[in-house]
């Protein structure tokens, strides 16, 4: 037990390092908020126009006879659609895109070989440090979400759903960290990874529902996405807060998402195992 506690203390120190680093770079948080704010205004004008046109057409064709506030597209009212998109934008504050570049630089410079001599796991140290760096960002995200809920007078989710939502946010961060740690690890085999990272981010931008609810996708694509981790990212995360999921559905999504995170963790471990073997074989 004492050995396990000692091991954990080593990685807690990495978490503290990440937290202290995030405090030093306050401008990064402010900069990360500018894009969501700009995109928020853009989405507001675009979707207000889309809803207005679709609502007018539905009224004229007799398809819909209710009030505008009850009119839905893809199962979302205009207010819900706006909140859905804003949640995805605000969560960009806690993304770990810089992790892949930091790892890539360590591999290219050869500094990665230092970890072969250290009594710590490189992956665990990076994960804990990255998570520590996101504590402040996650707090900012929570504050902005509460403020948005208050300003737009949205109904507060039930306590059970809210607790699951908070746990889901932690899972989102862990998944995101593993993703960019894996991308960074590709530098063992590729000189530059920015193209790979950009391609993956573009795929995530669309298939995770960050820019468009997955309910607007063709049914066949929705069926396929059920068997991928994409469905359980921004789409499920925002739907959970908006009350689109029951407690059972939320727990089921949490279980499946946890499974994907576990698979990502195993994949990351295997990738770095092979990467370190490659470094060792060249005398690194």
C-alpha cells in the first residue's frame, strides 16, 4: 500500500506542475475565449435565419401550427440549438491540442529518451500534468455555463443529471488528453504531425457534433456513429445538459464512453511501448 501511495504522489506532483503552469499563462485562457465568443455571434445570426425561414415555410405549408419557441429542427428549439453549439464552443477552452506538439518536440529533439531513465511512466506523467493544466480551464467553463444558463433563463438540469454531466466533463478531458498524446506519439515514425493532427481535428469538428447536432445527419450515418466514440463526445455531452437524455440513457452513454477511454488508454500505452523500443534500438 505504501508503495502504491508513493507512486501516486509522484504523479500528483505532475498534476501540480500542470496546474501552476496554467496559472502562469492567463493570456492563454483569455485567448481561448475570444474564438468561442466570435463563433457564438456567428452561430446566432446563421441559425436565427435558418429557424426563421424553416418556421415560416412550415407555417405556410401547414406542417407546423405552434409558436416559434416550440418549433424544432433536429429535435432542438432555437434556444436549445444555440445552447448546444455554445457548450461545444466553450468546451474548446479545455482542449489539449498543445500536448501533441510538446510531445512531438521532445521526440524530435531526443529529450524523450530521458524518460527511459526516470522511475516514472511518461504517459502517466503527461496525462496528470495535462489534467492539472485544465483545472482552471474547467472552472472557467463551469462559470460560463452557469452564466449562460442564468442569462438565457434555461431550466437547471436535475441534480442526478448534473452530477453525471460533471463526471462526463472529466471523461471528456481524459479522452481529449489521450487523443493528443497518441497524436504526439506518432512523431516516433513521422517527422511532422501537424497535418495528421489537423485532419483528425477536422473529422472531430464534424462527426462529434461540435458544429452540427448529429440528429441532422442522415439516418445511416447516425447508425454508424453509434459504434464509434464520436457519438459520445460533444453531441452526448451537450444533449445531457439540455435534458435530452434520461438518467438510464446518460449512465449507458457514460459506460460506453468509459470503455472507449479505456481502449484509448491501452492504444496509447502500446503506441509508446513500440515508440520507446524504436528509440532504444537506435541507442536513444
